[in-house]
C-alpha cells in the first residue's frame, strides 16, 4: 500500500515509516522540519528512511496538502505530525492551534475530498488531565485538560469523530504514553537527563522526583501504530502505554546505572500543565488490536543509552 506518514522526520514518525518500509509498503513523508528542537536530529532520522518520498511541507498548508494528496493517491494516512510538548504550549499557544488543529482538519478534509478511507492519528495521554482515577481508561471523561497541548489533542479526537460519522472515514486515535527510545526527542526527559549527566550538569527533577510516568518504549508504540493501520475501525480511541508507571527517581537511577555516573539532582516543584501520574489501561488495545507492550523500562533504558553513546560517538 501507499501510506502517508505525517511528521515522518519526528521521533515516532521515523520509526513507523521505517517499519512500514520494511514490511513492503510505499511510504510518503510530510514534515516541516521546524526548529522546535535541533533540526540535525530530524535530518539524521530521515537518513534512516531513505527510500521514502519526502515532502518538506507543513500540514497546516491546505493547498499544499491537497496538491500532495492529488499527486500521490494514498491508501492510508498515519498522521503523527504535531507541535509537541506540554510546557512549550504555555509559551507559544498559536503553534499548537495551527499545527495540531488546523493541520488535522486539513488532513481529514483531504481524506474526504480524495476518498481516502483509513486515518490513524496520534493523540496523547495528556488528554486525561488531572484525572485521579487510575489506570486511565478510554471510557474516562477527558473534558478537563490542563494544557493547551492536551486540549488540541482532545480536539483532534472530536474532529476525527465528526469525519467518521459524516463521511465514513475510518478513524483510529492513539493516546501515546511517554514514549522514549532511540532517536527520541531532545526536549524529553530521557535525552535531557542522559546528556546532562554525561556533561556533568545538574538535572531538574520536578515534583521532587515523585512523578510517575508510564514510559513506553518506541518499538512497542510502533507495533501498536502499525496494527492500528492494518486493522481499521469505524471510530476508536486506544491507549498505548506500558501499563507500569515508573517513579522519576527510579527512572533516573536506571540512566545513572547504564552511564556509570551519578546525577547531580536539582529538586523542584511540579510545573504548570504537568500531572503527577500517568498510567495506561491497555485492556482495550489488547482485546481489539491484539497489542500489548513487551519492553521493560530496564531493557528500554539500556537500549537508549547504548544508542545515545553511539550517536554522539562516545563509544
């Protein structure tokens, strides 16, 4: 099949594109290569998917998206492009509305106009906001987001429901939980902690290390995305998380162990927009997608640190 992967120079997007190519599919990537973090990382990721056709374009540009859809005749859409990050949404809210909401609407509208019937898209565990009931279930109310990033992801789910209902586009939304692994994002904890520890710099430990995150390894996420692409539903939302929340201090200790270096920790209060715990109920994904994570946090961190050292030529 010919599959569009938006955000294909991104962390999850590159890994998904590579897996699809390995499985024999034709992959087209759309990515704007923005400078939210080091563009070199995005350029290096693209080298990993050299057989994909790449459009350096923004999903919020409707005319360009129409042109691409017209040229390419896609079978399925895997929409992973987004302005990521909870904290940055406090500084630059318009980037989130433009990329996440306008961009998603543009792609859904292109699916309608060009008769593409399968649309898988990235949502986020952030939609659960300050929910106190754990683990988080897809049945839970998610009407009280605590960051604009989360609000845009909830909005994406609602827009997809409309296009599924009105136009018969089969839409599956995937709520990712703290994805980490090789070629990850430099703005996320795994990368920041590893780099700072190696550089001898202190790391900021929010909520005094009492945060718990359902860290989910990239290969497990890719498996879930591909299964969702290959098994369309009229409209469904799935959690993709490790189902094993890890306390931040333990997470840091694993990085310290793999590096053989102790971190200098700067204990801090919880940040605006952050939640104390994320914890995925995966029972729906297991039942309907035949998906469950296989990688422990210990194994995943070991793989990431090994890759990180190789990437920066430290070994």
